[in-house]
C-alpha cells in the first residue's frame, strides 16, 4: 500500500492518503500535488533568501559609497598644547570638538567620519596625515584650539590650507625646515596635488564658520604646516582661539563650531 503526505499542522504527524495496492488516478493526483507543493516551498524559500541578499547588498553598497572625512584632533597626551583655563588644555578641547562633529555627521548618515585619535594621547605627524590615504578620505581636517591675546583676546578662527612657502614664513627657519622635510620625504608633497581642493574646502569652511563668528574674525590662508603636507586629500587646519576661560562660553563656542564645520563638510562633498 502506498501513501502520500504533503504537509501537516505543526507537531502533527501527517495523515497518509491510501490508494490501495496499485497507483490510481487519485494517487497520481496526490503525487503531482506533492511535487508542486514542494516546488512552491522551494521557490518561496529561494525568493526570501534572494530578497535578503539584495537588501543587505543595498545596505552594504550604500555604506561603501559614503565619502570619508578624517578629523584629526591636534595635540593630546604628553603634548597637551595651550592651556585654556578650568584645567582644560588644547588637546582635550580639540578632541571634544572632533567628537561633536562626528556625532552630528554620524546622525545624518551621509558621511563616514574617522578620528585619528579617540583618547588623550599624542600621534606623530606622519600617522595623522597618513590617515587620509589609509581611509581613502575625501576630506582631512586638523582641529586645534589656542590662546592669542595679541588682538584683544576676542574669539577668532583660522582656516589654513597647505602652502609650501607662505609670505608669513618665507625666509624663516620654519619655512626652511618644511622645505627640507619635503626634499627628504617626497611623499609629503601629496598636499601639492590637492591644493585646489584644499583651497575650496577652506573657503567653504570659512563661509560656514562666519555664521556664529563675526566675518572679520574668521580668516583663511596658506601656511607650510607639516600636518597638512602629507595628507593625500583636500586638507585644512582649523584653529579656534580665545574661547575664554569660562567653561560655559567655551562649550557654546565648540558646539557652534561643530555645527558649522559639519555643515561645511557636507556642502563640500555634495
């Protein structure tokens, strides 16, 4: 006696369909039905698996397409930089600013943000600049925060792109040192090929930073900065100066700068 069972309720043994000693029309019908049911199940499974692959593939492709911005918080660790008041130093303020920018950009999901450091430690310049090439970045921004009382102590912002010979440094020991460095390590001349992009990035940053800082206190220019010399991407250094010794005022300045810089990065990458 032959019997067929295509499906049953969960945890229930399927009831056989008896056909007698030899296959009948009913048996053939049931066998054909079982074949189609199994084929439909297989087809549904394959469709579901294919849909999952397409879905995850789309997410993966989207993630791969995101442009990368490398943020480099200056100083850190044994190289704290300027002392800003309330026990806060430049390295800590720069890291705080970088994390704020990253948080804003990550929440918008349009730019992948990489920090050269995420703690209170220092990095050699070649590792900072090398992060741009390592991450195939389309933007590299070195972040600093200092004190400059020579102009009345009001908050100011400098946006600097790389320039091998700056009018302010020409003929100085600093200028000679940078030139010697470039000759000794030709790979650092990568910044030269990115000059046009770096200038455009500095302009976009300057325009956005003027949203919360008087225009005459935000300036941009070219300087022979070693941290920018080896960055194989449009690269600038942003330095906030004179944020005050009051922690509340300093936090407000950092928050405003983070919003402005994040917006500028998105605009530049459009």
